C-alpha cells in the first residue's frame, strides 16, 4: 500500500467511498450523496488552501482517502485543523486508516499545524480506538447534536497537539504594557 496525493483519476473512487459513508454509516452526518463534480471542487478548494487530499493505493485501486481542513473559519483557529478519513468497506481493518492518519499527521506537522481535531460519532469505537492509539485524547462529548438514520448522535471530540513549542509571535501585536505602565498612555 502506498499513500499519494489524490489526482483527478482518483476522484471516482473518492466519490464512491464518500457516498457509501453517507448512505450506510454515521461517519458523515449528511443525507445527500455527492457527484464527481462536487468532489472535484472539494479537492481543488483543499489544494488551493494548501490542505492535502491523500489516497491509499494498492495495485492502482483506491482503498481510502483522507484530508484535513480548517477547524473553524476564524483567524484564531488558523493553526488548528479537523481531519477526515474514509476507507473502502472491503479494506477496513487492514491498516488503511492508520496509514492515512500517519501521513496526515506528518503533513500537518510539516505545515506548522499546532492541533489536529477529530469529531467522531460516539458509537464508532473502532475509530476512537485508532485515534487514541495514534496519540489523540478525548476532550469532550456533545450529546445528541446530530441526527441520522432515525436516531440522535453524540459527537466525541479528540485532539492531538502536534508541536510543543511556545506560541508563535504574531506580527503587528505587542505583548502588552510593561509592568507599572498604564495601558492608556
């Protein structure tokens, strides 16, 4: 198995895997299938923003795909990302998800990401265990925030800090007034 950046020829398989997750799992909390044009736009938007879209390949077949993107749209979250990993049903339990996650973590570190967030359906214990094995820790649960297949879904958040350095200096800001200074002066 090899991990590569997704190319145009991988989009039909990515679309198929995505739609299977929509129709049969709670990994994606959407009810609507997507088409090839949608996945092409999604990939291009990720690429333009500098985010990876990776595929796991074996003998030319796409076994799964993964990406990360902004956690929230505000500037203060610019070094935090949320990721997604989807594996073809016939390839689950074979290490595909782990390999994709390891590649995403490497890319995120190389691009200065500070924290990677996972939002996972609380009943998806296999995904939660995988994330924990990769150093993610559970930081909370939002009960009944999703609804799919006629039932309420709980969302578990896990995160992994990818660096341990001090907060970076932000150009154009100061650290505040010196001791004893009046900030109004």
